[in-house]
C-alpha cells in the first residue's frame, strides 16, 4: 500500500519489503499475525527498506532474523516512509477519498470459510466459520447489483480475479 501511495504522490519508490515488517516489527508477531495500527506505527517510525535489500523469505512460515541496519539481499538499506503520518479512517466516504487522492488504503477484515473458495464475482458471505483476520488493500469500488469494494489480496495472481476480489460493502453484509 505504501509503494502505491508514494507513486501516486509523485515519488518513485522501489518495491518495498514485506519481510521488513515480518522480521523487524517487534510489536507484531511476524508470520503469526499482527495489527494494522502497530504495523503502520512501525512504518511511520522506521520506514521500509526495498525488497532487494530484504527479499521475502517467510513463505515457509519462519520469521527470520532482522538484518537491519544492513541487508539480507543485494539492495541498499535506505528506508522509504510516507510523507504523512498514517491515520485510521472512520467512514466509507473517507476510504473513498483516500483511494482517490493517495491510491490505496490498507484495511482488515475477518476471513470466513467460504471466502477461501472465491474465484470471481462480488463476494458476499454465505456460510462457514470465521478463520481469522486478514489485511488487504482497497484500490477502488463500483456497482454490480449493489456497492462493492475492489480489493487486492496478497495471495498472488493465481487467486481470485488475478489476485483481486470484489466484496460487498460491510454495511450490507453485516446483517446476513
């Protein structure tokens, strides 16, 4: 999300390292999860190094040791930060305004069992248990028999709609 936001704001950042958060953010729990407020606090305070400096290595579920102030890869250890401190948005309108002005917004939601089978269309909870929380990136919205958010997932381009999904507005889905 920060890479997108910096690009929209006119910067040319490198691809930023998710491994930096996994290995170096001591307030969260690496591969065992964390919270968006504390992850953004880490980014506000420390920034993120490039993916070439700290390539992703936690696909096996291990957190790895934080190499900072050096690099575990070939890049330079210079960190990129957002020029404005992160903030919590309190309405759909605020999320829409942020997407229009800075490009993307990080959000969290509870993944339900039926979400794991998502292939296409607008997701709306039908059945299954809550599996846990998940952070994703809102990049837009639209209308298809009702309002939906356009969201980029982190599960790769083979998942969903080439790595994206559409989801009903939480106001509509919460009463289901």
